C-alpha cells in the first residue's frame, strides 16, 4: 500500500486517537489506566495483523532492533504520560498543532541514525506544514493552566522528535512494520502498569465500577486502542518500510486539520479564518513533501 496514503491515514488516526483520549480523560484519575488498556488493545490487534501477514514467522531480532525498540517504548511511555496531563488542561485543537514542530526535529536524528536526509524542497514543505499547523493553535492556553499544559506537552514533543527515527531503525532491522509496532505497543502497555499502581488508580476504577461508569470507559479505552492500531501507528510503521521517517511523520503532522474537524464534532470547538489559512498551508506543504521526494 502506498506510503502517502498510509501517512495521511495515520494523520487522521492520530487525531481521532487523541480525541478519544481527551473524551476518556474527562473521567479524572484514569490516565495511566488509559495508557495500559489502550496500548494493550492496540498490541493485540497488531499481533493478529502481523500474524496473518507473516504466517507467524518471527523476524530476526538484532541488537540494534532491541536497542531501538527499548528507546521507542520508554520515550513513548513518557510522551503519553505527559500528553495525557496536557489534555487534562487544554483543548484538543490547541495542543495538536504543536506536534508539527517535531517534523524538522526528526531530520537531524534520522541523519545521525541512518544517514538519510530529505531533499531541500521537502524541508521547505516541512516548514510550510509547521506554519500551517501553528495557525490552528489558539492564541494562548487558558489562564493558570497555560504553563503546566505547555510544559507537559513540550515533554511529549521532545520524545516524539526522537522516537520516530528509532521506529524507522527497528522497522529496517526487522523488515516488518507490523511486527515492530506489535512489540512497541505491548511494551508500552506493560510500562504503564507500575504507573497505575503508583498512582493508586485501582481506587478510581473501583469507584467507577460502583457508579456504573466503568464499562463505558473501558470500551472507550479499547476503542482508542483499535484506532491506534488500525488507523495510526499500524499504517505509519508499514509506511516506514518504504519511506523515510522524516517523510512519513511530516505528512502525519497534517493531523491538526483532522483534530479540528473532530474537535468540532466531539467538543463543540469553532472554525476561524486562521484554521482556513492553516489548512491551505498544510496542503501546500504536503504536496512539496510528496512531489519533491
């Protein structure tokens, strides 16, 4: 399947996944439970997809694959942990545009790891995507929550800037995007378990079970995992089999457009002229990345 389609699908999936996370986090005190359940659900779906594709033949796991995978798992746990806390404090369409800032940050990391650089005009396209994404952002975050939300999301962005090239290394070493994605997601799910215990979220879960809310929240978490597997990270890791990390994730960073649409539908957010201008720049930047490959 074409890496361009898969990258755009991953952009929609990322926006939809974060929207479902935002919806889930309206229930306070389930942040780490969300991480464990959603990533475990994603891992189960991905392992089935990988098994069907490969007849359950496990690829060779080199030292480079294992190291890259460990880095991806640890940094994604930190990124998700911080990102969930930012979602508790700010609107979806306010935060999501800033993920585009990772597009350029990925370039030097991928060059150091794999010796690969995008073309000059692709870099121009990345800059245009970033400009378009920033136009989607609100002028400021709400009052006292601003510093905390910005701080948490800065951690998320830093981690995402590093994980994408290491994901590409793992896919390159294993030869399978789906196998790599399976290991990533199951590892991240396991990593959230001690965080659940430390935060004593079992008490919150017990309370939700008592008032009858737990089943609805659990299915929302499982649905989030399904979106992560089928629409976001599954497609993105398959795309990495044939394209550079800087290309795939630059296209994936057009997700603020999808986040805006979902924000309107799910949270009643409004469209402004800034959003229309931002959409035009996202389209222009994406075309530069695709056509000047």
